[in-house]
């Protein structure tokens, strides 16, 4: 890595919350109860993987409008002793029986329809168990008990959850179990009422009992908990419901699925090394945007100045154009990942940003065939260039305000040994039915696949949708620098980019960095069906300087104003290893996130 760069610290700035600082371990997650559950594991001697898995399962209970226990869980793990970053590809695939023609018919040829048909193999339970099995030290029972207790005993509905349940009240009425869990007769659950998920608690308890009853070593017992879900009573219930209601999922799909454990995707940025999961998720947007921005003196532009906002938005627009054209499941589609995050390609992309004019619509995909990295198998003859076309195809054109993203929560942990865990949990439960008796809404992530023939993210049996959740880790001089991530759908990479730059370029404290005013582009088809597209749209939080609004309009951006600390602009949680060696943790006040440290 490059030599450490001196950062000019932001002085005199304040934050609404303090940066939480500790010398042993730190946690930052999307809900304070999950952060506390993780801290208890760390305080008992568990490592970052133990605590991270514990927090992740708890988060699935605590944010049930946005996350399913049977959802997705893309995960990055840093193993300090091995000095290695590992990615757990916590994203399931379309069932073998998926009928694309039926999806087209029931989705009116435009997008994957809501309901049972958008179900893909649930990845999260297997991902958590695989992480524990490979690198954890505690049992599934110890990791899952906080989640089970929160589901069984309930917890108070907080303002964001109450608002979201009101927003999707009618959708939850469509299925009896969704209606029973999230609504109270003719209304949704309200703030400070207690939400109980009793069936889900019993499903988790069944996995715990399977582990207790299994004979053999720790590995066999953990596998028994997994098999209870994927090849036992829960799998039977899922298959039965799909057979009765015309769904595609079968027990064989569940039993056969294994969590891919693979290398991360990474990019160098001015002495930092930033990691994401591979191109089955949108983390490459963050990496490509960073590489484009590497050619600018961002500090000279000035933090959140008009030139800065315009330049960062331009880099993001170019990265999103490439996401739309090229990014997909690498097992099915040749994704030019190495090319997209190379310095030579970034220079070509950078030249496309006009300092005086915004992109009025999503730019054409970048010229990946102009930079042929010999290490990139996707650049073979007949590769991705054949798929490059207008990114707006199949999207729903609209000028309406940006809709809220109902999809995700995030958590990260750094332990006393220097290990790190970074995971983004997801899958809303209002757009697909809870399987009766299980309390589980099985991953509806198929909503992010596309029906247009030839689209990179086109539906295929066995293929994974292109995923929005994208956890990250960053390093400096070979040492862990930051674990970070966020909810927010298509805004995730945008919020993460700004928070990272707030620290790396502008020397903000961790909490200042997550609280600072943000902006986000919507100049691309939304990842979620019906894939709304708002040409030229740029959302700005109202506490940005007035001249930013004036300048963005003058340069041709379609400006939308958001209130301060809008949940639309993501909710980043992060842990920084400070130059002092202390762990600095921050959590975004835009949602219920909380950081703890010792």
C-alpha cells in the first residue's frame, strides 16, 4: 500500500452524538438492542464473528419491516491473524423450477410481480451458521438466543418502524400471517406498542434444539441447526406452502444450497484499500466511484461545495450506468470487474464528467472494451460489450419524489484481536407472504431481477438477483482502517462513499462523518421493481448550503429537497481504528442505529 497520507483534522465541528471510543472492542448496528446483544458476547470473550452473527440475527427481528430472518446476509470478515478478508456470499438463487414465462405473464412483462413468485433461496441462516462454523467460538444457541427472546417476548415499536408499518399497512393485509404480526385489526402497530413474533421464535428455538440434540463435535451440531432449516421441518413447511400456492421453491433447492466463501473485490484509493463483496452485489459502484474520484483534489474542491457535490454525483452516475449494463451474477454473466475498477478505465470515465453540466439522463455504459485487463476473464471476445445499451430500458419513467427504500439494516464489529465483521441484512416482509407456522417471510430478493431479455440482471433458474446490500471494509498501510455500511437500497453505496470521504479526505470524527449533510442521485432505474427511473434527479438534504441548491439547478440537475437527516439518504454505521489505536464508532441518527465500545 502507499505511504500513509496526513489528514487535516476537522476542528471546531460538533456532532449531535459523541463518537463512541473504546480500547478493546466496538459495535455499531442499526438498532441499539442488537448492539447491546453483540457487546454482551464480546464482554464474555467472544470474537467479532460471534458478536456480529449475534447482532445480525437480532437485527432481523428488530427491523422486521425491512429485514427477514430468512433473507439475505452479504458478509465481509477480516481475519487479523491471517491478514485476510473473506466474503460470504449471503445471497440465494432462483429456484430450479422458476418459470420465466410465468413471471413475464404475471408481471405484465415489466417487472417481477409481488408475492410468492419472487422468492429466492433464503441465504441468511446458512450464512450466519457458516461464519460461526469457520471462524466463531460460540454455539448457535448462544448467538441466536437474543433473537429468539426478542421475537418471543417482543419489543417496543420505535418511530421509524411505526412509520414504515403504516406505509405498508395494506400490503401486509394481503396475507393472514403478515397481517396478524404487523397489524392490529383495522390499523398497523403503533409507536410504543409491543410487536411479538411468536412463530418465528419457535422456528429459531427449533434450530437451537436441533443443535442441542445433535451428537458429535461443534461442527456437527452447527450443521444440525442448519439442516433443521434447510432440510428439515422449516424446509418442509416452505415447500408445502409453495406447492399449495403455485410457488417455485422446493425442499431440494434449500437442501442443496451452500454459502459461497470467496475473495472480496477491492480497489486502491490514495493509500487506502477498500473491500466489497463481488459483483453479485452493487459494492462495485462504491469502488468504481472511488477510483474515478481519485483523480480529483477533493479537498481543494471543498467539502460539500457545489463543485464537490457535482463531481461526486457525476462519478456515481457513471458507476451506476455500468452497474445497469454489466453487473450481475458472475456465474452466469461475464462481469468486467477488474476493468471497471482499474486506473486506466477510471481515467476514461473521469473525462466524461463535465464540470459545468449534469448528466440529464443516465449516461451510456463506459467503454470497457477500450481497457482490456488480461486478468479479467469477462473481457474475452463476445464479452460484456454485447450487453451495453440504454440503461433506461424496462424502467418506469417518473418525475415523482424519491420513494423510501424498505429493504435493509447493517451491523459491524471489531474485536480486541483486530478481527472485523461487516454485514448488511435485508429483505422486506410486506411484499411476500410469511409461511404459516414458521414466522418466516422467505427472501423476496427476486424483486431485483429483471424481465427484459438480454438485461445483465435477467431472471434465470439458479441465478442470483443483482443485490443492493453491500458491506465494506477499508484498510490503510496494511491495517484495518474502517468497517462500514448502511441500509438504503440504491443510496447505500452513495452514503457509504460520502462517509468514507468525510473521514479519509476531510478528517472528520466518525460521528461527524455519519451526521454530515448528504446528497444522492436517482438518475438510473431503481433496483427494486417496478424499477422507477428519475432522469437527472439529485436529492439534497436541506442543511447543505443554499449555493449548492442554486448551482446544482444551474448545471442541470433535477433537484429534490430532503429534510435534515432524512432516512432516504441512508443510515451509515461505522467503526474506525484511530491513529491512537483506539476504536472510534459512530451510528447515524437518521435511523435507530447505535454504537457501543469498551
